[in-house]
C-alpha cells in the first residue's frame, strides 16, 4: 500500500501504530509500557509529527512513508517529548531554541535503542544530550547562532490542533479542492513539508488551565512509575542511567536550591510556639528561623573553568541568600586550588572582589571549614561551582549543598552531599 493510500484509511493508520507498539514491546518494554498512556491521532495539519504534551500527532502520509525503524523512532521521539513534559517546561524560553534542546535530549535516548533508526534530518550532540533540557538551552544560548544545530522540524506545539478538523483519529479534507485550498496536496510529502512550521502563536500554553496542567503532569509522572514497574516485571533489569536521569527529573522534580537550604535553617514547629510572632498580626504563620544558631559557610568557585557569566550568577545567588535570610551569619570564601577568605557577610555587605583563576580543588575549603566551625552552632556548607575538580577523600561532618551551573558535573558524580542545579 502506498503512502498516499493512508490519507483517508483509518484502520491502516492504526495498524502502523499497533505494529510500532509490538516492536517496542519486544525490544524496549519500558517504552512500550509508557506508550500505553499516550493518545495517538493523525492530522494533515502537522508536517510529520508533533505533540502538545497530551496527544501525539502524526501526518498520515509522511509518517506512513517512513521505513518501519524510522516510524518507531519518530513515534518514540514524540512520546518522550510528551512524557518529559517538554511542551510545558519551555515556559518563557525562546520556542525554536528550546525545541532544539528538547530534540537533543530525546534523540540521544532514541539513538540508544539499537532497534530504532533516527531519520536523516534528526539532530544529535553527544556532548550535550546527557544534560537536562533546561541546561542544554542555557548552553546553546552561549553559542553563536551559526554554531547551533538547525531545527529540522518544529514539533513542540504551543496550542492544541483544532479538534473539529479531526474525525476517527484522522484529519482528512473531504475533497480534492479542499486539500488544494488547505495546501495539503500529495506533493506536500517533500522536504518543504518537513520544514514547515505547523503552529504559530505567541501565547505560551494559554489554552491550558492550571488544573489541567497539574493533571497532565500527574498523568505522565504516574505513567513513568507504572512503566518502570511493568518493565521490571519483565525481568529486563534496571533502566540505563542516562534514561533514568531524564525520567527522574519528572518523577521526582528538584526543589529550588534556596528551598533546599531553607530545610537546614528552620525549625518545624508542632504548635504555635515555633512560629515567628512578628508576622502573626498579618495573618501569616511562618516558621521561626533559628538564625542565631545557624552559620552558613559559602564558597564560590573562581577557578579557570568558571567564566565571568557563571561568576556573576554565583554572586547574584549569594546576594539572594543574604536578602532572604538577613539574620544569618554567613562566611564567604573564593576558591580555585587555594582558598581566599573568609569574609563575614551580612545583608548589606559589599561583596569582596573575587580572587582565583587557577585549577579547581575542593579540599582547601573543607580544611577551612574545619578550622572556622566552632561546633557550638549548627552550620551548613554551600559550594557554588561547575563541579569539575578534586574532592576530599573524607566526607565533611557538615551538610554540603552543591549548587551547580548549567553544563556542570553530572549530579551522580558528586561523592556526597545534595546536588541542585541552577536554572
């Protein structure tokens, strides 16, 4: 059967998807289980494939024309965009660049499945694809435009397709004249079709109410967890670490690092005695901050691998600590292979000029903290870094919060402490 024959033949189109699901079940049971949670529809409004995070859309002709291995790869590509919530995670980021970053993530995951074959126009960058989509976006922003990958196909929808134009899962104009009027003639199975943007709207998910967004997030989080269980029951072992890392971003999302720091700085009360009474007259029952009993030992990485942009980001985050927690006693060091400081800081302190520029060694900071900590007060260490350096062999007595820039060392390579990543 030719690709053109699929334009108005619903059962044949459904058979293509069923065949993909069966092949995934044989070679990639986790993805096959995840696919059970996806709604699939066909429409001539997309050039090849797209998703709004809720539905996977495929063009009946261009999708059917692909070889089976490439159809499976395109299907998984869109499934992963939806499951990883890429249409929702873009926020206010530039649409095309975020789509490129999202494609790098999912294409790396698809390429790891040897039974699949990415289409020739699919973009890859193995140096980036292990990072989160937000980190990749930040790293691509730093590149000159001519060095960025080119987006072959915009497939993250910013609005749903018009449901009134779909019927039985397939969108098909009724007559030849309607197909020509809409620009959906048979000749659209060309490279021009693949490069045509299917949706153009400046609004960012204005169609998705907050309750619907939460429902969609919960749907895919539950789908990921159930797919893991189903795949494990088939005795296929653990998921690859790269796959697990991207999925865990959704199933167990990370708190903002300042929220993580808050856990060390507040006393959680079980009656009203632990609330900060200064705000009760405003109707606010806030945890009382035990500021006088907590010290923060903060270190900023000033090694040669940290650029001016990252350093400015670190300093801005430090000012954020001081403004958010003005009653804290904060000590600051700069560090490359040596430590410079300490500097005692309060809310209105002028930050000292950074020193450094050499190699990275985390051991001097650990030694400095050992000397500075009186052990009479609670304390926590915060290290703002890219993570590339020499770690102490022995874990610190104090809690360590590593705050890592986009593109920094992978979280699972830090020997201890909590790792949070700047966005």
